[in-house]
C-alpha cells in the first residue's frame, strides 16, 4: 500500500509544478502589465516606465518565473508588486479566514448531507426522499449570490437576527466570528448540500442490487440496518470522493459569497491580484488553490484505498 | 419637482441640516431667495455637533493592493481613508471655494508665477514632530521626482521650484502663471507627511491610524492633538471595504454601516422611503464621455463630428442610464455650478435632420465602430445602444464593439478611434481643460489639437481679473463645444447615503463623501 501512496504523492507534486507553469503563462498573456493596471486611466508613458523599472518587469518572463519558483521552494513568496507588502502577510490572514469559513460550512454540510442521503436511501421513493430531493435540487439550481441576498433580506434586514456583513477580524472572539459568518456558512451549505446528498443516496442504492444485500434481506434484517451496516461501508469510496471535491470547492470557489458578505477571504485577494496584474500574488493563490485540490484528492484516494480491503492488502 | 418636495420634507423632519438644505437646493437650481424663505419657515433647532461614538464607513473601490501613500490613491476607499490621516495645504469647501488648511494664508505675486504659502503654527504630526516648511517641500516633491509614480505628477508639472523660504513659509515658483495654484495644492494626492518618511499613514489629520488591512478595513481613532476644533467629532472610525453595491446598501439598512458611497440610482427611491436612512444626492462635475479621435478618419472631419453630436439622444440616455439622477451634457466639460460655466452656449439636442445635413456635408457614408465596456462607466454599454438607435434614425450606421472591462484603459482608451470614458470633477475649470483638452495633455482623449485654444488657456490661467477671465473661459468652452471630438452626453449626480443619526454631512459637487472629508465633518446623534 505504501508504494501506491508514494506514487500518488509524486503525481500530485508533478501536477502542482505543471499548474505553476500554467498560471504563470496565463498571467503573462493577460493584456497590459502591473504598471498600466496600477495607474488605470491615469497612466502616462513616463509613470508606466517608472513603475516597470522599479518592479524589475523588464526581465524576461522565464527568468522571473525561475526566480519566483526558487524563492517559493525556500519559503519566500516574495512581495506583492502592487503595494510592496510581503505576500505571506496578506495570505496568512486571508487563508485562515477562508479555511475558517470552509470548516464551519463543512462541519454542517457534510454530516447533514450524508445523513440526509442515508435517510433518503432508506426511504427510497418515499415522500421524505422526494421532499429532500426537491429542496436540495432547488437550492443548487439557484446562483449563490441569489441565495445569499435572500438570506440577507430575510435574516438580516427583516428579522435582524444576523449581521449582513461578515467582515471578521483577528481580535474577535471565536463565538463572535462564528455568529458573524452564520449567513455565508448557511449559503455555502445550501450550495454544496445537494451534490453530496444525492451522491450518498445514489451510491447506497447502487450497492443495494448486490447479492450480499439480497442475502441480508433474506436473513430478515430491517432496511435501515442493512443500509447502515452493509451498504454504506461498501459505498464509501464514491462518497469520499464527492465530499473531497466539495470541500475543495468550499476553499477555492467562494469568491461570490465573499463579495456578497464582504468576507475577507483568499478569493477576493486573487481577483484583486489578477486585475492588478500582481503576478506573484496570483501565483501564490493559484498554487494554494491547486494544492488544496491535489491534497484533498490525495486524501480521498488514500481513504478510498483504506475503505477497500481489496486495495488495502498487497497482492 | 419631486426632489424639491423631498428636500422640504427632509428639512421639516430634521433629517437634513440648514447648510445641506441650502447647498442641495442650489444644486437643484432653486433660487437662494426661495430656499431662504423655506428655511425661515421651518422650525429649526441649532445643530450642535456631539462628540464621541464609533463611526462605520462602507466604501467601494478597495483592493488588497491598496497602500497609504497619497501618490497611489485612485479610488474612494483609499481617498477617504487618506483624508482621515493627512491634511493638504488648502481645502476646497462645499461651495467649491478654496479654504485654508495647513496653510493659514497665501499670496500670489503679480503674474501668478510665484506663490507664497504661510503655514499654520503649532501643528504636529501623529508621531509628535512639528510641521515645518521642509515637510511640505518634501511631501510635494514626492510627486515631482523623475521616477514618481504619482497620478498628481501632471498637476505639478508647471512648477519649476518649491522651496522653504522661512521655517513656516513655502514658496512655489511656476514656469508660467497660474491663478489657481491655491486650488491645485488642495488636491487629495498632496497630503503632507513628515520629511524623510515613506508616507505610511503619519500625517496631521484628525484621525490616527490604528490598523490597516488592505482591501478589508482600516481602523482609526481621534487625534488628541488635532489642530482644528471644528472637525473630528467621532471617537473612533472603522472604514470598511464593501465593493459590492447591494452589500453596501444592505449594510446601511441593517445598521452595519453608517455612511456609504456610490448608491445605485435604481435603489435611491427605495432608500428614500426608509426613515432610518438619508440619501445625499448632489448634481456634480463628474461626467461621461464618448471621445472621437480627431486625428483619425472619419472623425477628423468637423462636419462628421457635428453629425454625431446631433445624432445622440442625450435626454433618453440620462433618463434610461442614470434614471434621471444626472443632467444632460453639452459637449463641454465645465459643470453648471462652476463660476466659469458659460450658460449661453446653445444646448445640443437630438436632431436627425441636422445630423443628416452634416453627414451629407462630410461626404462620409460608411460605418463607425464604438468600442465600449462597462469598465468605462456603469451603463456605458446601455448608453452606446441608445446612441446606436438614435444614430440609426439620422442615417449613421454605428456598430458596437463590446469589450471586457479588464484592460480597458490599457488597450482601448486613447487607442481606438471611438470609445467611452469618464471624468471625475476637478475643482477648477483650468484643471479640467488642461488635463483633457490641451494639445499636449497626455489624456487628451479625443486628440483634439488647437494651438489657439492652448494659447488662450495659458493666458486665462494667469489672468487675475475675474471678468476678463470669465470671458476667456467662455470662449474656451465654446471652442470645445463647437469643434472638439468629445461627446459629453451627461453629468452624473453624486449619490451617497447615511443613517439618519449621522449629522453634519454636506455633499460637495466635486467629490464624493463630502470632498472625501466626511469622516471628520460628521457626528453621531444618540
């Protein structure tokens, strides 16, 4: 099993390297550079030239990429081109916020969706199954900003239960922060619920047609016990995979929710950096996003291996 | 006039103050005599500013790349935060008149080539250092250096020397006379910091920086040694970055922010019905433009330019794009509140017959392409489509090339023959004309070059006799109106909004958020 894991890790690192080249190439073909983006409409040729010189933008792209990658491997992410502050300082605070929101949303969404999926499978084609499906599919069909605005309108503006802004800061207590992110966490939960719930249900129902399940029925076991004890453990691999994808989405795909709730997360940092052509920041964010995907997929693979005795035992 | 009725009700209910009432009535074009009589009729309690409290501002234009250096300010968040921390030599007030700030008084030598600014005594920076002329010289030169990245560099280009002529006196010498020098040093980029520092937030402003997370928020607290007693009432301030328009309005309604900028005209009506909220709207100097490049065919033909000017339905654009929150433009950039506004220039109206006449005279019969993006101004694409429809009626085939907002200023503006652009107000007519219409201006977006215009502009700048000067600006505006390649369909209103417990907010026509200085002007009622 160890060689299998080592192979996955090596492949993951290779993917990250490829991603860093792609991100760099992508930022290179964007029109304009940081100098013109900083100045916007106020750009004069001499001001642009002055910024280019002071940022070292006249070096060839390949050389700049190499310097950056070498620095990254030494743990130095460099300084932001736009305001000269160390990137690590900006990233630290925002990455923690993003992870905080993602974990809060995940700790509600994952148990809830897997639980609902199991209940729906037990209740297959019953009224509970139908209602859960309709509600969660409606939620996933609506754009995130719409769900966000509806929650703000009802729970912040009309009822005044929660704040409409989630601009948390480090000096707030854990409880205050949790209260402040109630609405964005609820929005994210509604967005990811359907995917995980339906996959859980489908995976379990898929396993239900196997002979060993039929055997369990013939033994006279109740349906809920068959599902929880016999079907679920065999349906874990696809469920783990879909949970991993949704967890990654909670980290990297929440830019819209960040904007609606004014949440200081990493998505906003990346968007700002792209519009300012702040390549080092884009690269750092891009690599963190890629790292999140690769890491969570790796974890999902390993967990899937562990959950499958056939793969667990070496041949 | 619904707006006028609203003003009167707001005044009677005590939701707006005397000064605000007068300035907004003036902005609506109501005569001072009438406004005065309404004021006299309203039972009016004198407003005494209350000290203390925590003020939360919700502003757009924030990015994670923002810095505290005034040379880098380009958008509202940094501009308003900067004015909490720094002062300029002079300030422009709500009536667009220049007022003393760090300079107590000033004097222009005949010919307006040499200006002497006397500094206020006993002003200290947040770090305890006393303000001297050397700090002013250092701070102004920050923008003039050869490798300066400052957007104010062009503004100071005509300066040949800045020197400390005494410990509390700064002398600025110009290459050619400029009667508006006291207005120029009021520019929000020209904040004064202590000599030798890197402009990291230490200034002489009413508020001291406590923390700054770019693109998220800044916290400031009252400066115990502030030099002015007529400003700085709230105890602490939180400036929050809320770039999303809907989120800003939500924050205001739910009480998470006390003052917000740039309200969407679509929501103004709803906000006015909310008793906890006051909308601060004022006709401004900001305007939107469609520059046609006079150095490229077919726009190098004056008749074709005139055909375009008659082929745009300005009224329809103001009604649809601005929802009435603005005024029709007349292809010259000086706003009605400006003392040098030339009121007698005939207003361009949508006139398909005149457009056809000039089109025929120009001899051009092809298509023209208008390159637009909503990055130029909000509603630019809609305005272009309305233009397309009205031009069609005048026999002009206008094609719209819609491009992304990203990179717009870099790839389209000043490059394509015909595009969309915008200008914020400038405090003086000279600045507006110099920045966009002088032949050698780097931002001469219509590439309109007229040596006689440049000559008159430079003469007007040094003219100290107001009557003569007014006539000169009249002639300059007329030249632009008749001949330049800039179509100016509209002037947009500045719309801010605040909680009704925020008092003392007076909108100014030139800039948002009461000239970016709302923070130190307002106070919170219990």
